[in-house]
C-alpha cells in the first residue's frame, strides 16, 4: 500500500507518472449519498488502499457489515451476506443503508484475461463504475515491453480510475 499523491492518485512508475485504466462504465451518482461507508470485498491490500484514499468515512469488509446487520437486528431482511453475494449485498443496501460495494472481477475475452475494478450501488445491484486492465503475463508481455503484472502497472491504474470517477461525482 502506498499513500496517494496530493491529488489523490497513485504513481504508476518510479518517476511519479499517473496512469488510469480503461473505464467502461462511469455513471453519474450523488456521492454524498454513499460517503458514510463503502463495502470492500477485494482482499486486505485493496481494502487498505481504499481506506488510505480517505474518500469514505468508513471502509468496511464483509464481516464488519455482517456484524452491523446483526447489531440492528436485520437478519430477517438480510438472511445471507457473503463477499460475492449480490442478492445479500443488495438486501443490506436496501434495509441497512446506502453504500457502494467495491470489488474485483476477472473476465476472459478473446483468449485474454482482464481484471475489473467495480463499484456497485448496493441497493440496486447496479454497477455504476467499471474499469479494466488486461492481465499481461508470460513471455509475450515481456517481449512487447509491457512487463509482468505488478501493483504499479496493474492495480494502481485501476485505483486511479476509481479516484477520478469518485472526484467527478463529489460535491465540493
């Protein structure tokens, strides 16, 4: 995990350059409705990185959200809640409070693999932001000078795209 620069972005090379991943979906939302917390189900490293961005008042993992659902006695309305459970997360968004669910997905197209960073409006289960980056591996990636995937060339551009989208939806 690295700290973002003064503009909120992560350097994608040793010279401080900032690159963004290709953004497929960037819906306009009222970010103020979602700033109280984000659910992040992408693993510990991404969880810490989203938290470090300082955009949300709280960043929760699935166990934190499960505990809050139980604390508010909402188990009847949210009977299941797991990291990749769209229905359970949607139930939590409709019955607990509004939030964004930030998660990764892998997609295979034309013999290529892509990693996607997705922000989903929990209550509607609508993906409001999707950025993707091709996973370049093996000899061909090195031959074309792309380099093997690492944090700087794979994850940081995805996070930078998310930051740009969040900034475009923030209320000053």
